C-alpha cells in the first residue's frame, strides 16, 4: 500500500494501449499519481499497439481520454508533461519478429530516458492475449531480472475462465518468470474501504474478539449493479455473473473479512492468510451447489429513466442464451473460526440499486429480558462495510424509542469516508499501479489464491452448465433479482439485508 516513497525510475509499457481500460482508467490513474508527485523522476510510457500509429497520434488519443475520464480537474501543463513521455511501438504476438524490434527500441529508449532498465509491463488486452504476449516477452529476454533492474508483469482480470485454465495460465507465466514478478490485478483492492477492512479488523481492539462463530450469525456480500450488459454482449454471454464477479471481486472481499490475522503486514503474510481462507471454502458436490445457489437472467424493464432491454435481445447475446446475469451462493468455510457460519454472496446486473457491501450480522442478544414489554423480537445487529454508492462503515444497533413505555428500534451509526477525509476522487488504480512500481504486491493475487477461488466456484459452474435452462430464473430489470434468492436465505430462517 502507498507509503509516499518515490518509485524507482522505470518504463511503463502498456499492451492494448488503444483500448478502453488504458484510456479510461490506466492513464487517468497515472495522471493522478503525477498530480500527487508519486511518479518516478525518470519515467517513460510505451504504448504497444498491433497496428502502428505515430507517437503523436497516440498521445492525442490518450489526452482526449484523459479529458473525458479524469477524476480530478485536468491541469493541461501537467497532462502535457506526462504524455510527452509517451512512445508508440508496434508489436503483435502473432508476429514474433515484432517483439525483437520492440526489445531493440525499448532498450534504446531506456538509455535515452535513463530509466535504469526497470520495466513494468501492463497487459491491458483481452485475456486471450495474456499468455501469447508474456511468451514473446520471455522469448526475447525482456522479463529476465538482471544487473539490479526489476521486470514486472501486470495481468488484468479475468485470470482464467475456470480452474483448469487458471492453472494453465499460472503454470505458463511461472515458466517465464518468478512469482514475485507477477502482479494479478483486481481493481477492487485499490478502493480505500476494501483496504480499510484490514485496518478495521486488526487496528482496533474491539472487533476481533467478536469476529467469529460465537458472535457472528452470518455474513452477506453483495455487489449489485444497475447497468445491464450494454455493448459487452459478446464478452458477457460467454462469461456470466459468476465468472465475471465471484472468484475475483467477491472473493477478495470474502478473504479480507474472513482471513486470520497475519503475523506481519507484509505481502507474504497477508497473501498467505488470504489464500488459506479461500482454500478452506468447502468444496461442494454439484448437487449441493445446485441446492445452495440461485442463478437468474434479466428481462427488460425500467430503471429510473433508463429503459433496459431483455438480456436475450442484447447485441451479440445468443438467442435463447442461458448465461446468468445474477448469481446468489451460500458458502461455508471449514475452519475453527467460521464453522457453522454461512457466507451468502449475491451479484447481478440490471438491478434496482447499485450497491457493494459486506454486511456482518451478529447473533441476537442471548437473553430476552424484555419479556413483559411490547417487544417480542429484538432485531440483530449489523456491521456494514460499503464501497458503493459511498465508501463507509455503519453499525446498526437497538435503541429505546423515546416515550414512557419500552419500545425498541434499530438505528444506524454511520461513518462516511468523504465526511472525514478530503480525498480527491480516484480511479481505484492509482494505489495498485504505484504499488507495482515500488514492488509491493500485498494487494495483488497470488497464484494459490486464484486457484483456490476457482476451486470453490467450479462445482457451481459445472452444475449450472449441466442444468442448462433448467433452474435459470428470470427477473425483471429494476428489481432485487429473482425471488428464489430470498428463499435461499429463508430456508435458513434468514433474509437479505434490505438495500437502500
Ligand atoms: N475496460 C474496463 O473497464 C476494464 C475493467 C477491468 C478489467 N478490464 C480488463 O482489462 C483488459 C482490457 O480491457 P479493455 O476493455 O481495454 O479491452 P479492449 O478495449 O477490448 O482491448 C484493449 C486492446 O487490446 C488490444 N488487443 C486486442 N486483441 C489483442 C490480441 N489478440 N493481441 C494483442 N492485443 C490485442 C487492442 O489494441 P490493438 O488492436 O491496438 O493492439 C485493444 O484496443 C481486459 O482483460 C479486461 O477484462 C477492463
């Protein structure tokens, strides 16, 4: 995590520089780092595209993107200084000789810019290109760390499409470089609140003693989106809500909230605890997976002023597609701390509200001393950590309603980041890119975590694939998802927290 030190001089090489991610998030994040004086003094950006363009054309395009997507007011002079160091180089993994050429040009640039040979390769391309690009970089020797210079590779999500493909990609990358050089990025981990989960749990004396099966009834993790699939029909239809969100984003949240305290705040200790808790998620049989899950697909509806069309009518979605746009799962963790505590996860598109939260529901007070009063049932206490729509933490507890008789109501105590800290809005990528440059991989996924995540979702993928259309629930856009998701919790005498 960012600690203010200036990174070493380096070249920042973006594959897929002409794409959406580079324009919308990576360059605006670099701009925010420049604005806070957290880029190296000696620095250059190399944009790699399969079809050549001049460096001026690329700079113009990135400047346009920056003006459109910057999270803070653009200081034109600063933006110009940042983008002056952009060079465009043509290379296509299908044409090996282009990587020999890339190497020669890069080495010349490194001398001219005195970056000392430190290289950060950012794979901002579709996932199918990750391995071919890495292979070519390895073949020409660009990934080899030597003479004190570091070489790092940032790999975007999704990392694999199932357990077998994630293992294959890990094994391919690990043949080319050491694990410490690989930065598997999940931009959720760049959010303040997500990082704050560790601080909340381990820098306060009051939470950890009750953070276990003796006091916690269950945990709900929700990542709901209002948007439909939009123009990403082709990608989404072959992916679905489970693959797109659960093994990466939702499991990052789950692992931070459920991990054991690391012995030190360093990458090895933190990542080992995260991997251990993911590996402790009980692997379900396909039958159990069907019983413990709900999948849905939206049909058209209205969300506010926006008309959402049927998922199946979306451009590039197969007619009769059975891809889920909503997933709800019940998982359990087989360890001493969490035995018997269910983790309910839900995520979906075209829902009535955009909300990302972890809700920790505590057990009811053990003794009902209010027996002879109008109160028949106490509501349970919730601790809610939310990242969308606002970053913050809230605690729900019971209090007496003013008046002569004993009436109890649940009230909320709210902390919002923006009320206390005057931070500029950010893309979420700044911290992560900065951490890559200083060589801190605490917030990046290690190979074993990625595989443990896929291991846990694989029975659901298999069961849903084999069931086809059977069991796919249709929900209206703008609702909270299929009603069957409520039944998943109702079976256990529980209910989802009402989202507002
Ligand atoms: N966009 C986002 O908001 C977002 C958010 C989180 C994660 N991601 C991940 O980030 C990556 C990039 O996303 P994106 O939306 O920017 O993708 P994109 O726009 O579809 O593609 C980015 C660029 O990759 C290059 N490319 C395409 N196919 C290639 C191939 N076979 N070999 C080498 N280069 C190829 C293309 O550039 P040239 O034709 O110029 O070479 C293209 O402009 C994806 O893995 C995505 O899952 C994206």
